[in-house]
C-alpha cells in the first residue's frame, strides 16, 4: 500500500469516526435521567437479557403478554444503552396502525419529559413529526417499506423493531421479506427485533435462522413476561346463564352462535348490555359496599370489541337507552369517525361515571387506554378478501383468531385486575384458528409485485416465494396478468414471453414510484395525457387516504347532505373530493382564514363537515405526488387544458380507462320494471316513495304525521292516498329561472329530497323512528267526522261531506276519491302499440320533450279546448280566482305569452306558490296540454269552466331512447338548441321502446311532414356531441374567485353548505341544496307502519 493510499484511508477513517462522534453529541442536549416510575412492568425483569441478546445476535425475537411494556420500553432500553456507551443509534419501530404509532411516541415523550418530534418522534403516512435529532421513530409499517425500497439497504438505521408482527398484513410480511433479504446481503451490521404478544416464536425464529458450521440456528427468543401486571379472569358464554336467570324478561334464554354463519343476534346484543350493567354489582362486592343505589367512585372502563361500524351503532343505540340512569359515557372507536372523536376515548371520565368504549379491532394492538378493566369480546372480525375471478376485494365477517382474541384480552389487566368476557362457548373458542390467514395469501398483490420489480432482486414469484407464508402461485400469475392488462408490465420479460414476469413499462415504473394503488396511478397518467393532471392528482390523493369528508358518529344524514353539496349534485365522490380541495386551497391562497374577524379554518372545516387534518394530509400527498411525477418528467401543463365545462367528462374517461375492465352493472329481472310500474300505479318512480300499511278507509287522517316524518326532506310534498298506500311525491327542480329552487336533481332524475328520504330508511337508528301513531276506531270516526262532516259511516270516504280545512288545514292532498277537481291523466299507448303518431309541443332538453298524440284525437281536442277557453275568457265565464284560494294542486286557466308577444289562456296546474321580490304572490304552473312550465301572477289565474274539466290532460312526457348526454350527465345548450330546432311543433312517428310514467321513443320522420329533411336524431346527436367535445380546447380560468360560494346556517348544528353563484361561474351549472339538519327525536311506543 502506498503512502498516498494510507493517508487517504486514515483520513476516511477519521472522517467516519468524527461523524459518529458528532451524531452522539445530540445526546448531550437531552435529559436521560428523568423517567416515570414504570419499573413495575414485567419487561424490566428481562432488560439485561434483552440487551445482551441484541448485542450478540443480528435478529432477536421478543414475546410477552400484552401490557408487559414491550412497545414503549424495549426501544428505550436500546436508546439508553447507546447513550451510556456513547454509541450512535437510529431506532425505527413499526406499528400496523397510525393511531398506535402516534400514541406510543407521545407516551414515551411523556414518560421522559421530552418534546415530541425531537429525539423521539413519529411518521404516519405523510405526517412526519421528526427532525435531525430524532433517534427513536415510531412509524407505520408501510412507511418503513417505502424507505427500504427507495434506499435498497438498511444502513440508515442501527435497529429495526418490527412490532405487532402477528398482524400479518401485506406491509408487515413484505417488510419481513425485505429486511431478511437485505440483512443477509448488504446490511449485516443492522440489528432486527421482532415483537408481539401472540407471536408464533418458533416460526419466526426459524424464518430468521442463520447458518453456523453447516447448520441453521434459529434466532434467539426472549420472553419478557408470561403474565400481565394484574390478574385477568376469563368468562365464556356458558358461564353467563346467571344473567338469564336474573333477567328473564330481557333474556329468557342464553343466546347461541352459528359457527358456519358468523354474526350477532339481537339477544347477543342484549346480553352485552346486561353484562355492562352487572359491573356495578361486581365493583360493589370488591369494595364491600352493600348499598345497591350507589356507585363506586372510580368505575372501571369497559372495552367492547365488535366487527364493524354498523354493529357499533346498534350496540351504542341499545346502551344509550340506559346510559343516563347508569351514568355511562359511550365512545365509539372506528377508523371512519373523526380524529376528535377517536381521541375522546383517552379522556378521564368524571368521578362516578363509567367509560364504555365500543370499538373494532383498531383497539386490539398497541393502544393503551389506562383505565380499561373489562373487555367484552364478540370474537368476530372483518377480513379483507379477494375474489379469485373478478379480483374484487371486500370485507367479510369472520371469526377472529385466538391470537387476536388474546391481544384483545391484553387491553385489560394493565392498571388493575381485569375481566374478559368472550361471547362464544369455551369449547368452540378452542376450535378457532390459532392465527389469522396472512393478507399476502388472500388480497390483491399488484402493489407488492410492482415493489418487487423496483427492488430488482429477481422474478416476482421467486422473491415472494421467500416470504414467511408465500402467496399461491396462481395468485401471482393472475396479478401479473392484471398488471399486463393495465399496461404496467410488458408481455415479455427480457425478450421472452412469460406468464409469471414482465418487463416494467414506463407506466409501471410511474405506478411503482407513486404511493397509491396502481389503477389510481394509471388514472393520473391518463389525466396527464388528456390535460387534467392536476385534477387527477387531487382525486387520486383523496381516494388513496382516509376520506376527509367527515362522517360524525350518528350524524350520517347531515354528512350525506354535505357531501352531496360538495359533489354539486353529481353524487360523485371524485368530484366531491376535487371541489372541496379546490375551495379550501383557494381560500388559503386568498388568506381568508387569516383575516381579522374572518372564519377560522377549523371552524370552517367543522361546519362544512370536513376533517381538516385529513384534508391537510391529502394536500401533502398531492404535493408528494406532484414532486414524484416531476422526477418522471410528468408536469402540469398550463396550456391546452380542456375547459371547465368538459372536465367532468374527461375525468370520467380517464377513470374508465384506468379501471378497465372492472365495471359492474346491476342485474335486475326482466319483469322488474313492470312490477314497479304496477306497484307505483302510474306515479313517477324517480320522485315517489310509497308508505304502505295505512288503514284504507281513514288514510287521509295520517297526512300531518306523514309530512312530519319527511319534513326535513322537503316542505313541499304532494301526497296521494289510494287504499292502504300513500304515494309521497317529492318536488323536482324548478324549470323556471325566476325562482331559485332548493334542490338539485341527482343522477337518475331523483330529487335530492327523495334520495334523502331513502337514506333515512337505510339508517337503522332513524328507521325505528319512522312510525305512525295509528288511531283507534273511536278516534278515527271522530276525526273523520271533523274532516268530512257529520256523517260517521265507515263504509267509504265518498259518504263524507264538507270541508277538509278543519283538520288538514292547508295540506296539499291528492286523494283518489277526494272532491278536489283533478284532471284525468293522458291516454298512454296500449301494450300492443309499437308506434304512435305524435306532435312535439315542448322541448325541455335534448332528448326530453312533451308530445300530443295524433292517435287518440288529442290534437283535435287541443284545438277544441283552446277555442273553448278563449270564448269563456271573452264572455267572462272564466272568472278570476281569489288570491287566497290559489294553492298547489288546483287546476286553473293561466296566461302564457309566446315568443311573438301573443298572450292566451291555457289549462294549467299550480305546482308551487310563493311570494316574489315585489311581495306579490307568484304561482309556478304546469300547462297540462303542452308540458311547459312558467311563473305567473296569482291574481291573473282564472277558473276552468266545468265542461273543460271533463277533458283529460293531453301532454305526454317522453324521453329519447338509445341516446344520453355525453358530458357531465347533462345536455349541452348546443345540443338542446339543435334538438329544439329540429323537433318543436313538428310531427313524428314515435317508435315506443318503453312505457312507464313517460314514454321512451325513437323519433322518425312522418309521412306527411312538410320538412322533407330526414331526421336521424340518434346519429346526428352523437355527431354533434363529438364535435362539441373537440372544440374550445383552450383552458380558461374563472375570471374571479371572490366568494363564489355563500354559506347558509341551519338550526342546531349550524351546518354549512355552499351555494354557488351561477352568474360567477356558469360552467359549474349547479345549485346547491339548502336544507335543515336531520333531527328526529326518539318516539314513544307506537304501532309501526312499514
């Protein structure tokens, strides 16, 4: 070795030593002497053994009961040992869940008196609470996997602690695989520690065995305590029969389980409630209190494990009935609820109150609620499974493994003696699987395979075969085909066609570098190609992380309405994400949250049903995705972007391309439509809800109750009674620009108010309050006499005479046998009719119009009616209607002024009545013989002569078949104008496709039509729409963003929902629904009507 080489080597060695010394200088800035008294934890008894094993071996496995202190103390042992020996260390500890990582980091800092984010910190997702001083990091397993993939070695860390390895999710198993591969190849100086309470130590020890003199030596195992700090008693289902004996009226017999059908019966929920009630008796016995009327001062907290949110809501509803009398404080714990609600479980209840936490398995690992004394375990979970044919993933109810149940039991016995109640027989519990099936063997492997390609350590199946539990080869083969189908992998691998491998394409490389699902990565790339990259990044980020649209516990209807508002009535989660993010970002840019007296950001988020922290996390992901895409030469272009009016359509195309071929269509029976039409009896299926089970002879008496039930949905209901059914019709969006309507129609033409009513039926907590208080026979006769007169015979409504105002007031009714003068509906085609000769009288939009039939002499009747009306007006036979009598539902004569300025009276129906800006009464009327709608002055309405009331309505509503809007589910103005110019006031032959409450038709030119131009409506419409998509490619930003949204306060919760200013940004074309919150008070014991 030359002198120059020796000098260079010495300089390098000194530099490395100096760097190591510099890294240890950080210890001097922190006080390591302070430590809260945690020495009673079982892990302290094995401290020396743990440190010795870590010093001597590369891999150490630590097992011990839950609550022994592994997660918080072992990393501190390593850190304190490094400080004592003046040795550099960088410890990273993985946790399967975000809430576990953050809570553990906070607890360690609280024990040592350190500031969070300094020497001890955490990183969960994009929330990075660490800095240059950090030597102990708690992270989610996914964060570690990403770090290792991009670094290609373990050298950034001195110790890697994989905690809760029994979880066996994809990230944990893949982390084990990478760590093992890199540990024995390029990073031999790193120490690896595996920890869990329910770990199969022999299996993990053998997996990390090392060759010594020709033999494989398993990794050492250290037990840090076989028992928890305090004693735990276990009870199984058969031991709870004493509750049935004491409460036979509530539980006549002990509920049973069905091993082949995992689930929770009604009696099992009741049993859990009774168990919670028994804890007061248990505590009084423990403290020697004889009085049954008093509670102990410190009542132990209860933790109940359930499989999902629906079960949590049901049990909390049952518990809430007795919560006041028993002084229970109920807390749900689920990943979908807001972060503020999750943090409440750590609060200390007032003296004399009991905390009851109802949780999923989110509370199974690493979370320590200090005062948990009782655990009630239903031994159920929801597992993510993948369909082998469709590759569709879903959560399915399943029995939990014994390991999971053991973890749950470990939540008790940490601060006092505990009790665990497992609501399954002891004999059946022994048959449960010891450990859960690893996710790697039952979920899609797309992301995992792409990660193996980036690692470049061999073919995916060869690398994954080294996993602790290798996935099935057929699953890998199917995943490879899926990635090839989406374009992430090439057909060939190194020039050879292979079903188990493929070269990484540019799309695949981009997808592998993005921390999102591969299909979402393709969606982003497609967005780049079509000029909507920024929008696609925002949507992909929003779909990848937890939804930032808040869904507070048991406030789902208000949350639903808020989300509908954010989606501009489109019912698209993607557009709701995009619109919310855009508004929040624009308000930040304008500094609205910083203005004196302005709305604070958290206040805005709370009232807008937005989780601010989740939204900020999406913002971080958007920035990270943008930066990573820039490294792949994909940047947001400022030119050649599509106009805002076309963005939704372009985004739909990108989404369809990204997720091909995973499209799903609802299958319905061929007779479904006929059955529904028969059930609805001709009513509009898109705006009608049926309430059945009413007393047929006194159905109208329940009008006020029905409107009370649906008052939060709409104040403008129209109810028609026929026998035991009530047809509740919700108002559609007004077609008049004179009056702003409150509701935006949703896809499928359903008004938002109707959709909300259907949502109410789907929420069990609200559904149970959707009841009617049925009247007795005596009450019925009395009320019917008040309504219809003195006649009290119950043979039929037609016997009653008199006014309905005494009881029903101004209620708007449409009753089959009522005395309100209603016009007969128009004649519809017969089932045998295939075509109809029609005359188009009114065009609503392209493809939606009204006609008058020439087959039924309706066109001749129209001329006769028009002449009769004009004579009646000229001879003053059609008198004016007093303004006070103008009410929705009446038939009248209304004036209509055409484009030439000619005014005439026509038959009309009043749909709405309201007060205009000039304080004059206005009426929105529907012209029953033409199909158009207009707003007129109420004082100008005239009565219809009696002879004209006998003539049926003439206008028939039609929809154009075989064609639909190509952009944003709405017809463009150009398309509507073209359709109007080619159809209005012209004759056609309508080929009838379907007859419901309206007709679906194909229009053809009539034989005697003056205009000889053959109208091919469907083909011409498609050509027009394609042209409209192609033109106006220049991207134009809105001229102004100055308060394009107004916020409306609603009662009680002050829920805020945006209302767009159409004049400011017409391209959005939406009116937000204004509504009141849903506040249904629990009713008494009424007879329920379905």
